[in-house]
C-alpha cells in the first residue's frame, strides 16, 4: 500500500498533483498546465466530465483509493474532503 502523497491536490478529484503523470490538466491553449486540476479531470480549459456530480466523483475516488489498497478509515477521511474542493463549493 502506498501512502497518499502530501502536497497540492486536484481541486476536482483530490488526486495528488505529484501523482499526475502529465503534470496537471491543460488550460484552453492546450499547453499551459493547470495548477488546480489534474489531467484526468481537466483538459483544454474544460472539465472532462462537466456533468458529473460531487456524489458521482466521490464514488470514483472511493473506488480508486480502495483499488490502491488505502485503508477504509483513510478513504473515508479523504472522501469527506472532496466536498471542500474548489470545484464543488457552492
């Protein structure tokens, strides 16, 4: 099991930006890297799943963390953090 890396996280899915193999999503010019969103969530200045709900994102995050072998208490703590991410704030 790998610990969740510290540092900035995607403001849509909570993935550590240091884990993004592409170095972050891209802004509308297609080359400038986003410092807020990962490449799974954001490309060319748009969300890859613009209609996904916060609850659907939480399900995806949960599945990804469990698949990575993250213990349930850590998963649950991280899932609650998704609600506070920039994308999901009202």
